[in-house]
C-alpha cells in the first residue's frame, strides 16, 4: 500500500468513481476476509464513502478496520492486532 503503484491504482479508481458508479469485485463475500478491505480503508482515509454489497439484500458501509490506526494521512496496520492476510 505504500508503493507508487498502489497510489497510481487508487488514483485511477478515484478518477473512475468520480465519473460513474464503480464497484470492485472479489470471490470473497465478506470484506474482512478480502484484500479489498485494505483498498476500502485507503478510500475512507481520503473521505470516500465505501459501501460493501454483501448480497442482493444486504449492504454495509465500510469503517476503518479495527487493526488500523491513522497517522496523519497514513494508515498503520499493527501486526499484533490484525489477522494475517496472505498477500502473495
């Protein structure tokens, strides 16, 4: 998340979302089991409202993950408080 590539991708996503409704899809139903929660955290930090569409009848607004803390404009994920994500 601290790479120029992530920032570029996030900027592209924000630009697209300004023009039309935008969705990210994943095979995981629950955001807490998916890497897209990290993207959602980054968007919320920038003041973007993120809604998770869990199924046809259920949606949930994203709030910053419990394992993250804010330092200025940066999100810090403390290893001892977050369930390990397999980032490979």
